[in-house]
């Protein structure tokens, strides 16, 4: 792709930010407004997730998506586990596209061609730098907090 990582358009940032706020609030009904489909399993997972209490300092970057009016979005944020005061840096990649009703939504299950395109974007130098930078910051926080590190390692 001839593009580069850029600050997301406001409309894309609003969808991504709303999505994470709904996740942190365990609000599946609100989350459903930001994704193209929400299975009963996903709905239950959102409503029962008590691990992540908050997302903050959200910054959203995009690459143009595979189709017109679509985006590969990268959300960079801090998140906080319930019971811990320390925030961890995080990075999530999402595919955002305009549906037939005109609304932007996050693809819950992008098809193979979209996933392949995302794979190409993930190899871009600027995206790799963002991933490396976020991972280094994450590792630094965990290295400085043994309790949190033990908790996170126990999750996987």
C-alpha cells in the first residue's frame, strides 16, 4: 500500500472509542451498535468480563481499508485490570467499514480477503514500529510490577 499510518478520522475514532467504553462497561447492548454482528457467546463474554475495568488515553490510527470507505484501525490505549492501580499499554487492530445503512461498524469476523489485506498492513514499517513500541512499554510496566505480571501471566 502507498499509504501510511495516520490519525483516524473523527468518525472512526468515535466508533472505536465507543466500542472500548462499552467493553469496559460490560454493556453488550451498546457494544452491538459498534459491531456488525454480536453473537450470543460474544454478548455473554462482554457481560461477564470483570477483568478489565477501564480503557483510557485512547488514540486511533488508520490505514485505508481494502474497500472504499473502510479502514484498518489501530487503537493504542492504556487499560486497567480490576483490583490493580497500574495501567498497561495496549494495542488492538480492528477493521472498520461502512455498512449499507451508512453507519460505520467494526467487523466481528472479517472474511479471508480482508484478513489477508490486514496481514499486509501489519507488515508495514510504521505499523511494526507502533507494535514494537507498545510491546516495549507493556513489558516495562510488567517488569516493574511483580504482582501485576504474575496476574497477567496467570490469564494466558
